[in-house]
């Protein structure tokens, strides 16, 4: 087995809020192979952005460690650090905040090219144009002189992607990267990202609150579902969508709006026990989802936090009733 | 070139430039054209405007316009040097504290706060008296050294907020280095702030020195707007309509200078910030 490109090992991040401390990310483990696509899905406040920032090296982990090509990113120095720093790039959610309004598109793209010796002078300009064309921004030669405020949100986001590509990264974290652009542009932007990933062999951590987008983008990859800081289910996208295991995943899937077609049976929307997301400051004991969980089974769920268990087929799930049920099934099969 | 062209398109900025330019010009060539008389002319003391004295005369019968011409040089020079010096100190210390953070930040903030607790104007008055200031630039240094902490604290806040911006995070991820990040990414976004800070330090430098002159603590040449104001006030100029020109003249000059500067800075702000430029 090859070394994973990115490896999260029991990563926890706590934040101090007044005298309390909250766990924004709690004991998350995840391996991502080179060129692999992993989507992180969850409601706001589930820790997906914090996870992304830690992988990008923008935020320190509180416990556990993150490895880049087998090495703890905290211990990297000199050239090894530089390789990680340039190798992992994050694309921000808000394209209106992620580009410096005082610099032109050309200046934005040429700075990293020249700084790291990828290209200089006219060659840097040519490379900048090439990158703009790569992210489907045309006519690139005109856009290069423009300031960010002269571009639309979708165009800005493409510039932001092009900027991340200047340093030939091997891993991209897209933090809600398409959430702030218009619906009609969203798919086009996703397709661009997807094409780039294939062309450049990029590993991608795609962070979104929208399971439908995750499904679209990561169909060949994996989807991880997070809830209040914990990974509750991690599975190949197809398996997760077709056979969701965790009650939370099922609820999320059932909430995706579907076009109503005649003769097609509508999916039943799963009702939760409560619609309210608990505050991170008053986390429920045991399984964090138990106050809302339709499969709630009493004491075990409210007392003991379930571990993420591999149940076969690359699927991992953290849920007492589900694991129990699978175990019984397996025993029954073994007996017969 | 681009900057100049954009500046020229801003009307308010041009008016400000003309106001400040006129005052500077009058300070340079005015004293030669209209020297202040050597002797008092008590027959024409405290007069209102006449053809001979367009801005009236003071209590000694000296021409207010001539006093205005020769009274500006020191004030403007000191204000400019003070402003530049103080902004320079404040920006370097405030930006260093915020950018590097950690222990450097804690140390510098403690120093800034200590400095801020010193009652500055009384100390300034004492220093100005003790040091026997002979040269205008010496006063500049003292005012700047006394005045930088509050601006440094503002600069620190601005840099702290800039540090959290997504585009700075992106620059960090691209490993563009502190030099690039401070001067290419942050500074252009701070220029309008620095420009305004520069005006405000210049404005305060004018207040401080006219106050010191007004109190009689720094004996520069008698031709100084502060001295004009002080003498006129002492001789009761505010009580008679015709003598009021002795007060109105220096105040008018100071107001013209300040408002001219503010307009220039506002124009600069539009030049530096492309987003404000859209309407031009």
C-alpha cells in the first residue's frame, strides 16, 4: 500500500470560549491517497472547515497529528516544509474576500510564480494566461489587467483556483468553494475543478454543507459525514448514497429535494426527534446525535460515544444500533 | 503617472492641493513681497481691512497679511516633519507588533500602554521649556516621540485585522514571505488609513505647537501664526470688531491648511482604493 498523501490521525481541535472549551473537531481519522477525492459533508458548526484549515496548515491541531506524505506537518522544516506548504492549497469560500482588491489578476498570479522560480518576466505572464485558460477564464489576456472588483463572483473564484495552481500543488482543499456563487455557475465551476483534478492528478478535499453537491463532485471518491465535530460515516460515495448506514446520513439524504415526477414514488422524508442542533457548548453526552436520532436506543446511545467502525466495503460508521444490527446479521449468516 | 492622472480627476483633491499650495507659496515668496514692518504704527493700530492692509492691522499697526505670510513657514515645516516622523514610528512599531505577534506583540503593547499613560501635553510643555529649542526640527522630534503610541495602537489593530483576511491566508499558503505580505499585500490596503493618520498627526502637530507658542513656552521668531493668535488674544482683539482680524487671520490660515490637507488625503484615498474609484 502506498503512503497516503494526507493522513489525519485522531485529530482533535479545541477552542477556548470564555472559561469553557469546545471541541470543534473530535478524534477524526482519515487517509487520502494521491489523486483521491474526499468530500466532507455536514451542517454548519460540524467542524468541516476547521478540519480543512488544519489540513492546510493554517490552524494547529490540539491533539493527534496530520501527516503529509508520511511526515507530521508540525515537525516539517526547510525544504520539506516548503514542499508541504506549496503542495497543499486551500480555496476559500468567499471569492470577494480571498483576492486582494489592490492587485490585478496578473499581479496576483505572477507573485507566487516569480517568488518560487516557476517563471519570470514575460514567461510568468504567459504562464498566468495559461493558468487562466486552464480554469476556463477567457479572454485571459484581457482579464489579466483587471482588478478583482471588475470581475463577477464566479470569475473571482476561478482566479482564486488559478492562484492555488500557480505552485503546482498535489492537494487542494475546496472549502465551500462553490457555495457563494450563483446556482447556474456552480455546476460549471464544479466541472472545471473536476477536470483540473483529472488533468493534474490532484487530491481534493471538498468541503460542503450540500450533500447533493458532494454526490455530484465525489461520485468516484469518498464522502465523510461529520456531525458536531465527529466523523459519523465515511464511505465510497456510491455506497453512502445508495446504502446510507448512519441515521444522520439517512436523514441528510432524505432532505435532498427531488423533482416530483409523475409515477415516481417520492422518497419518505425521515423525521428527526428534534430539529434543533445542540450547542457545541452543551454537547449531549454519549453519541452527539442521540437527542435527534430516529434510531435512538436508550441508555447505550446517551451514555457511550460510538467509535467509527469499519463494516466492510470501505464503509465505516459510528452508531451503536447500526453496528449491533450488522453484527447480528453477520452472526445469523455464519449460523446458517 | 496613473496615480497623478487619477488624482487630477478628483475636484475636491485639487481644491485642497490649491489651498495648501497657496499657503506654501505664500510662505516661500510672501515675506519677500510683503515684509513685516520694523516699527509699530500706532496711528493705524487694530484696523479693519483697508486697501493698504487687506486683512487689517494688529494692535501694533503691523499688516496682518504680511504677518500671515511670514508666520506659516515654521508651522508647516514642523507639522510636516512631525507628521512623517510620527507616522513612521507608529507604523513600524504597530505593524511589527501585530505581524509577528506572540512575545514581541506583548512587549510592544505593554510599552505602548505605558507610554500612553504619561500625561503628554504637560510633559511636552516641560520638555519644550527645558530643552531650549532653537531649531524647529527639534520640536518635531519631541512632538513625534510623545505622540506616536495612540497611532501605533491603531496601526496594530488594522494589521491584526488584515492578517485574518482570506487573501493574506492565501499569501501565507503560497509562502510569499513577510516582505511581500507586508509591503505588497497589506500596505496598499493600509495606505488610505496611513494617509488619514498622517493628516491627523499633522493636524495635532499644528495644535500642539500653536498651543506651546500661544502659552509662550517656545520662543521662535515672533512671526508665527501661534504668536499672532496669542498676542491678538492678549490685547483683547476678540472684543472689538476691527481688531478681530488679528485673530481671524491666523485662524483662517490654520483652517485653510487643515481642510486643504484633509481634502488632499480624501482624494488620495480614492486613488489608492480601486473600489472607491468606480464612480469617477
